[in-house]
């Protein structure tokens, strides 16, 4: 009997005992489905994280003053914050940087226009490059220019929610609003952008020079954003920034340097590790399925004792009997794996459709591409389980004495 004939016999046995075969395959079905679904969801979240970070610039580096990294009892010296001078300091000493932009946070409890008020706006003072760094695009109007920034003019770009609350659907450009006691002119409206569920709809952007002179006072900065040149890796640029800052501070760790790419790597690493762990746990059900397979194959050997005896009496060698039952066991497990793959594909498609309909975790939903490689590996592993757990029943069948087998009722 050839391998192909053995497979046909195995499929015929599945057809004759449908319910018993399905119950035997159930553990394998659940195992393959669980492993495939875990990989699908893990890949979906990694894709989501990458997409979200791409909106704010995966290569963006953030520099903050954070004296919490100092050693106990170590003084900060003359350094007490980030200032506008630090921008030029980094530009002069870090040749790996392409763009470096200052940022200032303005505390404003509300923004008003005539009798209309918007509570809790988020006001950011930045440079002309800040819009490019953060991927901000315009719905209408324009951004402020470098000349206007240097002149410390009271100009703002507002988010869509600010426009709708204060002006309704009428054009916002040219209107004057009051922000933390200062009157500013609206020159543009930013397109709505949602990152990790946080919208920029209530954001207000103002030249950092105006923020410093009108609200903050002095030349204080809250943080600095930078990007490396095209041929420079973010890690290299971060090292350059760190060395320059350590030189400035006298090796006192009063700064923190992070990049969106490094944070993304941490998140994706955690998601991948969690997915691997969950996949390993889910794969345990394949072992449970293997126990079911060895049980049903032992029953099958007992039921077909006379058939085995007749085959051996007609000249069938032990190797052929062994192969027949191993093929049946592997086929049983492989079919279960195929069913598990099909169920996982359907459930993954359902997850994608439901999340797109409910706009969770964002407008595009959570895409769950089918991990063909992982699914095939899980299916092959299930077939391997079938071979391993089917070997003992097959060996028992091959060792039967034909005369004893033919006499057994």
C-alpha cells in the first residue's frame, strides 16, 4: 500500500466515524485556532502601534529636563531647565540632527470668542518646524512663518473642535480670540488627527516666542523635539544629543532623551512577548488533542484487529501496518488543524469588520491579517502531534500476531 492509498483509507475512516473523529479532533481544532488567533491579534496590535507612531513621526526624538535621574545627593549645578539657548547648542554640536524644534506648554483654562467659551484647550508653543515634526496638516488657512515667529506675533492655528465650539461652521481665519488673557488672531485650522485615542481637536498652536514673552516669561522651554538626518539612525542621533548634554551638565544626569522609535520598539517587544507566551499556552491544547488521538487510535486498533490479522496473513509487512496507522493518526490531526485554521480566519475577519464598524481602537479599526506562516506551522505541529501520539497504537497494531488476530472476535 502506497502513502497515497494510506491517506485515502484514513479519510475513508474519518467519513465512516464522523462524530467520533470530530470529538477526537476537537482539542487540535481549539489549539490551532487559539494559536492562529493569538498571532493574528498580536500582529494587529503591532500594526496599530506602528501606524499610530507614524502619525507623530517614528524618528522624532524628545529631549526633556528631568533631574530625577541624578544620583542621590548630586546637585544640578547651574542647570535648572531647558532654555532657548539649548536649541542652538544642540544644532552646533550634533551634526546628525536634521530638525530641532523648541516646545512650550501654555496653561490656559479656556479660550473665548465673544460670548462663546471653550474649556480646557491644550496650548502648545512651537516653531515653524513643529508642524512637520508632529505631522500636523491644515484643514484651512496657513501656518505662521519664521518671520512672524521671530516677531513674536500673537497668531494661532486651532483644532477643529476649537473652531466648531467658538465659530460654528463659519470661517475662523482672521477672527480674534482671547487665550489666557491675551488676544490672538486665528490664521489656520488643523486637520483632525487621532493618536492613541487622543485627538488634536482642542489643540491650539502658537509661536513659542510669543508664548515665552506673553505667558511663560523668560526663555524657558518644556522640551525639545528633533529628527535625525535621512542617513542617520535615531539611536545614533540620540547618542550625539546625550553626549552633548552630558558635556553641558558636567556628566550630571539631569536630562532625558527618548525617541518615538525606541518607545515603539519597547511596545512591540512587549506585545510580541505576550503573544508568544499566549501562543505557547494555547499550544498546550494541542497536547490535550494528542491524548485524544492516542486514545481513539488504540480503540481503532482494537476494533480492526481481524482486519490487521487478515492483512498480515496476506503478506502485509509490519512496516506497512505501522505506516497505515501513523498516516491515519496524522491525517486525523491534520484535518483538525485545517478546520482550526478556517475558524481562526473567520474569527479574524469578524474582528476586523467589528472593529472597523465600531471605530475601535481608532477610525480604521484593528486589522488582523491572517498569519499564513504561523497557521501552517501550527497545522504542521498538529500533524506532528498526531504522528507522535499515534506511534504507540500503530506499533501495537504492527506487532499483532496474525493467527491471534484472526481468532479474536
